[in-house]
C-alpha cells in the first residue's frame, strides 16, 4: 500500500482562512436588529458556523470550537443570551466595551468594562452580552466551545426569546446537513 504524500497546498485549502477571502456579514444577526436597531453588528466567520448555523462554505471546518470576528458599531449591543452547552469567549481587539452578565432571566445585569486585548470567558448557563461604549467600532474575536452549539436562548419574556422559538425549526433544518 502506498502512503499518500503530505500536500501543503491541500492543507492550505482546508486549514487556512485568509482575510482577503472573507466579508463582514451584516445579515447573519439581522433578525436581532429587526427587533431593536441597537443590536446591529457584523460577523466574519473563520472556523465553524457558530451558533447562528449560517451555512458558510468559506470557513475552516472545525472539530471542537468556532472562531469568528465581530464588529460592533458605537452604541450597539450584542444582546443578553445564554448558551446552555458551551462557554463563549470575547477577546477585544479594538475598542471599549462593556460585558453584560446575568445569572437568570430575572436577576440583576452586571457590567464589566473591557478594553483592547482584554478577554472574558463566560461559562455555559450564564446570560452574556456585550455593549460598545466607545466612539469607534469595537472589534473582537468570538469563540464558542463546540462546533455546533445549541441555539442560544434569551431572557424569558424578551422579544428575542419569542423570535428564537419561531426560528428554532429553521435552524434545525440547516444544521442537519
């Protein structure tokens, strides 16, 4: 039996994601922005689909986590949401943001200020969000600790939670492939 020779060009096709081949996706989270315009933000996926289950063929197929970059305009918010199955990491590349944390749908929202090169990791089961408090766009890396995370939930009674329930069937159809 012949052993296949390692091909760096095949490796590069499969495991290298270049900025020049990516675009900011302002539509992947548009459903949130339609609920509240302050939820406007863009994502650029590098590894895996993330919790949005967006079928982006231009990503590295991950095995254990997802990685994307996010742009958050001044004054905008990544709304409080909860991942029941994975930790989520925000690594701030540029900007001044506030991490939002909530133990459950009815408890106080806590705030932690973050600046460039600060990082926060939120374990499963805690609501988390992020708000841009600066005058410039905030840019961050976002990692989720599973290749196909469960769809996040939002605080009970919120407009986003009601929308999530409606969209759950659509997402399940996407991630089956």
